[in-house]
């Protein structure tokens, strides 16, 4: 089973750019890009919480098991 | 890296370079200034040291130089390590390897220092008369401390390599 990251979908729904999300969450735009492409080993809970707070969504809206 | 450690790393880097250049320089000055065999300590012999000529002379000097060569190798590792530290490169694979090699160098210095006396006494004994031959062994407290310190540095090098592995793994998390 793989974890698929749907961050690009949420960003499109909220009409937000990666750069703005990165600034709001407090991580680099490069890390946002790596997260969107699924090329990270993991996400810390506090980072995930901040992303969900900024995008006004649930973790399940961003992460999907396939 | 905090400023005080960076300053310390710079000072140690410079000191290591001074030692790396100075030690061979001092050895060359001694060799050129007089009888190089005055370098060789024969106090460990209980019989008068025989006249040493030719090949035996250079063999004795070569044996005496062995700990010095190990010391130069160790100082070279220190130079690399301190250079990385002063540039803020602390938890790196190279630093862990240099730390381990530094430790092995200290162990080599201790072992070679211990070996110098029996090897030199064997060479001196070979050219001595029958009944005046002997092999001596001297182990000092500082030799033991070098062995312990060297072993400790090897273990620290291993611990640093684990820290590098964990740091790399941590970088994969956002």
C-alpha cells in the first residue's frame, strides 16, 4: 500500500500557490514541492497540522492510501 | 556553530598545520646539526652500546622515526577534521571517517612507541658481542593513555557516523 499526496488538488481548490502555502506554514517552497511529488520520507504531525489549518481541511483530504 | 567553537576550530586548525610542518622541520634540523644517533636513546640497554656504523645507524633512525610518521598521519587527519569544523561541517561522513582515522593514528603512535625500544635493542644486540645481547621493552603510562584515547576516538568516530545516518534520515522528514 502506498500513501498518495493530494496537496496539489487542495491547493487548486483553495486557489493558493505553493509559495504562499510554504510561507504560511513556515517551511521552504522546495519542501512543499517535494511533498506534492511524494518524494519525502515522512511528514511531522505539527507540519501536517499547520498545512491543514492553512488550507482549512482534514489530513485525509491531503493524504490518501492506495 | 557557536562562535566560540568556530574560533577554537580555527585555532586548532592553525596549530595542527604548525605541528605538521614543524615536526619534520625540527627532525631535519637535528639530523643536519650533528650526530643523528644522538636522537637514539640507548638508556634502556643495561650493557654499553656498541659502535654503530653504516646500515645499522640508518636502521636505528628509521625505527625511531616510526612513531613520528604515525604522528604526522594523525595530525593530517586533525587538519582535515578541524578544517571541516571551522567551516561548520560537523556531522558529515568525512568528519566521522577522519575522527576514526585520528583514533587509529593515536593507537598506532602508542603501539609504535612501545615497539621502538625492543626493535632498537634487537638491532643494537645483533652487532654486539655474544653475552652482551639483549632485547628491552618499556611501556609507560603515557603509552597506555594514548591507547585509551585512540580507542575512544575510534568509538566517537563510529558514533558520529551514526549521527550522520540519523541526520540524513531526519532531513527526509518535513
